[in-house]
C-alpha cells in the first residue's frame, strides 16, 4: 500500500504518461505542475488510494 505522497506521485506519473496522447491530460499536467505547495498538500491528502492501478487514476479524473 502506498503512503499519501507515493500515491500522489503514482497519480502524477500516470498523468504524465497520458499527457502525450490526450489533450485533457496535458492540460491537467500543466495545472498540477503549477499548483502552490499548500494546494498540492491539500490534494495529496484528499486523493483516494489508487492501489497502483493507472485505470483507477483515469476513472478518478473522468468521473
């Protein structure tokens, strides 16, 4: 099981991988790279556990 920081990094790496193929994920990646540290920490705390499954990341953003 990931800790919250590892879970965030997994999500970010999944978005990076998808950013090359879909415009939505490219825009999302730019937004994630530009957020302030306090906002990033809030996001880390609020993310669901993706359980090392990229499909869970996709479902999260597309729901």
